[in-house]
């Protein structure tokens, strides 16, 4: 944390005064003090968007190199490269273009489907992308919100599991009227995730336990608690020898947005609503101002009369609730039953989404859609071209690597860097 940040005070309306808010926001984002009003702030934001976009371009270049060096046709053509180099270049282009075309078709749109006029076939790729993105957005919001308060919420997996357990239990053991059943299941999932996240916040506030350690340990506890529940207890599906729960009642299922044959469901609307809520919380509310102030400079916030320990607990309650909502989307909208992999990897991928979105709610939404598209397109890419779906994981990792090292991106494209990198912000939070 920066020790030079001035004490900050909310105004009478519960929001920051203009000058103090700008100074505090600079401290939170790691940017230098503004000297040109909102114009400079906009330029700093624009620079971050450009660096992020170029990081994605560089990741595609790295992916293309990996495709080329592992493609069988390219390897065979390279054996007689000096006799006929055009064959190698042709094979390389064919491998890269076919792989990325399949990736696009699986994530966004298959142009050949337009001629059929079948709306379901046309919307299938983007629907799968949005369905994949829903839990990633919610976990990304959870991680990003905690980060704005100076905390590292690594417990998305555990919070998803507990949220899914609460929501699933209500979904398949309670029998309530239409609408009421779904609402109660959603509330139960949010409460379950909030309890699990709030426990880490309480341990941080009252006992000084580092949230990274506690959230990781709570992930293990949640996972093995789920294994226990799927054994010989209430969660075991009758007559099944597998670790799987009963199906959620139809009354408790999230409705599909584009028809039952397409996977995107109302959980996407909940994720977008959560993004709008987190954005309002951070920018317009007194609580949001306090947690940003605590994240910027804990000592200054405490000097200003803010209750730092209370803020830690509250922000982790909210963060846990967001991850719990991701668990709801998994069990009420995607799978309709609970298994040991109910989180679907979203617990940890959501951390990457938050980093790519730079802890900004709407940036997190875009990052979630990007990663959801990569996952959806990767499956089609592997089926159509034989390119391993592991390439998607590599692309995701390389994107974040370049985001964490913006100096490398700016050096490659000879850009003028403004502000500090997101990795420096992470370092400040970690050291703080």
C-alpha cells in the first residue's frame, strides 16, 4: 500500500468530494496524480484498453507459433524446406488459419449456418460462449471487488461449491411454487457463498489471518465437504452408484433465454445485473468509497475514521455472495445437479478474468465473455482441426502474462506508457 495517500473523507451525501475522489482513485488505480481533469483520466483508461487489446494480439501470435511447431503437416513439409520452402509456409498458414477460423466459428458465428436460415444453428456458438462466460463474470466480480479493498479472494472455488450446495439442496429437496422456488434457491446460494467468503473476511479482521491462506484452505474444506455430501447423505441420487445429486426441480431452474435447445440462461442477466450493482457500489455508495479507501491506504482510511476490520468482513461477504451466485448459475442453469466438479474450473479461471478486466466491473464482463468464447471455440477447434484444446489454456495464460507485464507490450509496439501496471497494483496490495 502507498503510505503517501492522504486521509480521505466521504461527503455529506455518502460519496467522495470531487478533488478527494480523484486523488483516492489515483491511489487505488496506481496512476499518477491527475493534472488535466477527466481528460487525462480518459487517456489513461484508453491506454489500458489499447494495451489489453495488443496483449490479446500478441497472445494470438504466440498461439500461432505453437500451432505451427506442433502441426504434423508443417513438420513433414519442413523436412524438405530448402528444396521447396513454399510448402512449409503454405502448410503453416493452413494450420493457423484453419485453427483460428474454427475457434471463431465455435465462439461467435459459423458463416455456413447463415445460409440454412436456422436461427438455433446460427445462435448456437454465441449462446455457448455466453453460457460459459456467466460463472466467470460472477467470480471475476467477486475477485475484483475484494481486490479493490486490498484483499486477494482466492476462494472462488469453495464459495461456488457452498453456494451450489445451498441452492441445489433447496432446488431438489424443497418443493415450492413456481418463481418462489427459484428465488428461494438463488437466495440460498448467495447466502451460502456469502457465509463462506465472510468467514475468511472475519478471520482477516479479527485474527489477522491472511486471506490467501484461509481462502485456499476453505476451498479444500468445501470440496471434501461436497464429497462427503455426495456419499451416503442427503445429496446422493437414489439408485445411482455415482457421486451425483438428484436433479433440481423444474420450478427452480433458471429459464433459457433463447429456447431450451440453446444453453444460455437467465444467469447471464444476473451476472450483468451484478456487474451493474458492483459498479454502482464502487462509484456511488459510501461503502464503496470506504472499501476503495481501505484498499488504497489502510492507515489513512483508519485515521479518517473508517472501520477497516468491518470493511474486510463486509467486502468478503459480498464477494462470497457473488461467487455463490456463480454456483447457482451452475446448478440451476447449466447442469441441474451437483457433482464434484460443479465449479467447472470457474473458481480459479475467474481470478484470471478479474486480472484481465483490471478489477473493473465492465472490464470483467468483457474478459469473461472473451474467456467463455475461447473455451467454446476451443472445443470446436479440436474437433474440426485436431488442434489441442490445451491451446486455449495457453492463450489465456499468455494474455494475462502480457497484461501483467505491460512494459513488454508497450516495448513491442513502441507505445508511450502512462500510469503504473496492474502487476504493480497487485504488488502494492500484496505487500500491504
